[in-house]
C-alpha cells in the first residue's frame, strides 16, 4: 500500500474529535503521578494522531510543555500547539529535536509497518523518555461475549485498521523494539465514566487490574 491509499482508507477520520476522554485522562494522570509531566522543567511532548481532545490538549494548562501534534488530516490546533499534517506511513517527519514524552493513541493499528513505526518512536525519544501507546483490544470483554454469537469485534475491527492486538502481542512488540515496559493497563471494562459515572469508575479501576479484558490496551514504556 502507498501513502495515497492510506489517506483514502482514513477519510472517515477527517473530522475526528477524541470521544473517549476517560482514556486520555487516565494517561495524563499516570504521567503526572510518575513525574514524566510536571510544572518545573521544560518538557517536549509529541502527540501522534492528534485530534481535538487528545493528550496535547489536556496538557495545555502546563505552560512549560512544548506541544507538537501530527496527523494525516488537517486539524484545528489549539493555542500553543505546533501541528504538522503528515502521514506516518511515510516515516516520522524531522522535527529537529528529541522528545520527553511521545503519545500515540489509537494510531499504530493504522500503520502498515507497525514494528518500523515503533522503532521510529524509539528514535524520537530522549534517553529516559517515555512512550505511551494505546490500541484497541481484540479480546475486550464485550468482544469475548459477542464472538460466540458470530459478531465482529468492537473497536478492533475496522476497514481502516491494518492490525489486531491483544495485551501480549502489543507488549512483546514494544519490548522487541528496545523499550522497557513500565506498566500495562487498560481504559475500561464494558463501560467508562463517559457512559455512567459510578459503574464506569468501577470498570475503569478493574481495567487496570485486568487489562486483557479492557477496551483499549495502554502500554507505558521507556527508552533506556
């Protein structure tokens, strides 16, 4: 496949806004709690697959963070965000610097050569920098229940997705590309707080205990 065919297959995301903000807020919380994000030093953040409501937007209140965003589609970038329209199937653009944090939320399943993409993310990080990767989980608990009735997997199956992942496959691939995996979590089991505040909070808590059942796998990994 060529980059042109990639653009054609991704047209459904041209007006995309991040709908599942609890996933993004869970990532933000982890980065802050583990001191990868703070207000005391200059931090460079790269948000790949940027869309309104993504991590770069949720961190806009940190004036010390230099925020960069990349996406295959044109985006209305928020104030202070440097946005680059680029198809990462053609490789990462040269941004002239390395990054402290790289976030690729729901992106790698859209990339033809996923291992090469991970190697490029590794190269884009400073030593000690952190990668946060989120992917749809093929074995989401809801999917396990519906497989028996001949239903296609929710979130994971889409014409614009070129790969399927579960906890084991994505974690091993990240390790194979040189990263140290710090934590594997998930967004939610069954429903999130976007649907129901009380039940969703329980489902989001359980997703971190049983990530292989969650809707989206979240991998936190460092460049040694």
